[in-house]
C-alpha cells in the first residue's frame, strides 16, 4: 500500500505549500526567530522548508495517474478529511499525484516532514511541538492510499519526474 498526496487544478501543490506556510507561520511567535525576520522572509523560509522536506519524501513520474488503474486502486486514507474531493462523478480535472516513499500513515508522514523542516529552519526557536499536528491537519484532505501505485504496466515504462523543476524555487510566496 502506497500513500499519495493528491492535488487538483483548484489547489496545486505549489499553492498548498504557500497556504501551509502561512498557517505554520502562525504557530511561531515572531520573537522566536533568531535573528528576527520580517513576515515575508519568515513565509519564504517556511515554504522553502516545506518544499525541501517534501522533496525527500515524495516521488512521481511522467505517466503517473494516466491509467484507469491509477484511480481504481486509490481510496481516501482513513485520516482524509475530504474523501469526496476526487469523486469520479464530480471531478474531471487533472490531478497531481505524489507517492510517499516508505511512509506509513498520516502521523508518520507529518512527523517526518516536521523533522525535515526543523533541519531547514534552524533559526526558529520554540513552537515545534505544534508543527506535526498542524501538518497532519493540512495534509489530511490530500492523503490517499493506493494499492496499485508503482505496479501497473504504465509504471514500468515511466520515467521519474524531477520534482525540483515541478516545485520550482521561483514560485511566489
């Protein structure tokens, strides 16, 4: 069973990174930054930490999600707070899919990402204990499990996508 993060036209991964950084920034007092940083810089640093943390956790390919089997094997994870979001009768929009390598469940995914963020933002002091739960809350509506991910015919012929390109540092905060 592979966990996936799934995003749609209305909320692509880059926009989720921006929104999540804005929510995470509220967890930390401006005084907890050493040295102090203006709000815009704090948001850039948090979004970059989220992005870089995800780069170590997710993978996707050029053919990811292009086969019917990709959706047949997919279902909302138990922790998913918006399980109807990709109901086939309601949505025909393209979906960005990101497989989470070797992670088991939302708590582990959120804590792994929180740990990666701590490494990327060492100048941030107190408030880290709230980060894992906030990430879990933010990731939950996008978390799916897929029993076929990585094992279909298309997967064997696909090539990995460079996520550094997809998650471009040039995107706006």
